């Protein structure tokens, strides 16, 4: 199994800088001009696909600054009436936007599950699944990518080479969530063997996330609550990556690159 570390990622891994996803344009209603800035791309992706883009510089790490900026942009997108708060319905409609999207057909089955089950316990954990997806991105194996990541066209990608580290992580996580029908956090052979997956309705899970983030129990989220929710997820991702730190030589290469690895952000 590959190891991922918190502070130093090479260009040969899935967490390295990748080509940007083809942009989804938004139009400035005042000027009439098309806004292709990262801000507009993030906001459009959020409620079209149920995902926000955090790793804006595609370095494979999500910094505190990126968490803050992406949270502010995506919050504005969810706050449709501009009153400075996000109701639960607004949150669910946006974050559950991908529900029902179907993947392409795949040859997943008992005969190939074992190659990804690194601990040999007969199940695939989320970490094993996403590690395998990252390895597949490194190797460019179409067979592995087809089993482990969601249909690239569904996410607006022309091909695997057009996927950034975060694009791949979101596709990988989407496939796992689609196959994990009992939400146990691991895949049985039966779940793995589903040939065509569908992104499930995540309203119940998202509702619990919303309630946990609603620190003042007001029934809605303000900007600081939403930002804190994403920051806590990034903190958990960074902590999870810490035990995977490389050798002293690798750590010495880390310099000042810090943040939550994209891979772990979507494992958590």
C-alpha cells in the first residue's frame, strides 16, 4: 500500500499537481462577461455536482487559506437568498446534487477484488479503496480506473489525464460511497461486484453533518460555522496522514509545504 505524508508529495503521485478540470463558466450578470475565475468555477461545481473545489492551486494539499477561501465561496453559492445564513434545505439541495448519477459499466467481481484488498480480510476499507484509486491514477490503468473511480464524463472530464489530484479523489470517493450500500465504511464482495453504481441520496448523512456543524443549534449555518466544519475535516485529514509520514530523508524535503493532503481529506 502506498504511503501518503502530510508535507511532501512528489509529482509522480495522484496528489501531485494535475491538469485543471475543464472549467464550468459563470456569467457576471452586471457586466455580461463570462467569469472563469476559480471562484466562479468552485461555485458552479458545488451545486451542479455536489462538490466544492478546495485545492485551488492543485498542489495536492489543502491549506488553511484554501479552506477559508473555498468555504466562503461555496457558502455564498448555497446562500441563494443572500441573507448570510444557509438553511438546511439549501445545504442539502446543494451538497446532494449528484444523487442519482450513474457510473459506466464495470467488470468488478470476486476475481479482481483481492488485488485491492491489501490486508486480505475479504473486505475493502475506504482507505484501501482510495489507495488503490491513487495507484491507478499513477499507473494510468484504464481497467483499475474504471473499477475504482466514477465515470469521468459525469464529472465533466474528457479523459483521465485531465483530472487533478482533487478531481480524482472526489471521483474515487464518489464510487466508494455509491458501492457502500449499507454505509458501513467497507465493501463486501457483494457490494464490490455491482457492475453499475449510482450515487446515493445522502440527505440523511448530510443532515447529521449539518446538525453537527450548527454549533448554536439555530437550525441554520452561518459562514463561520460552515468554515469551521470544513476546517475540522482538514484537521482530521492532516492527523490521519501524520502516521503515514515518510523517512527522515522525505521529511527533510518537506520545507514549508503544509496542509491536509487531498487524498486524506476525501478519505475522512
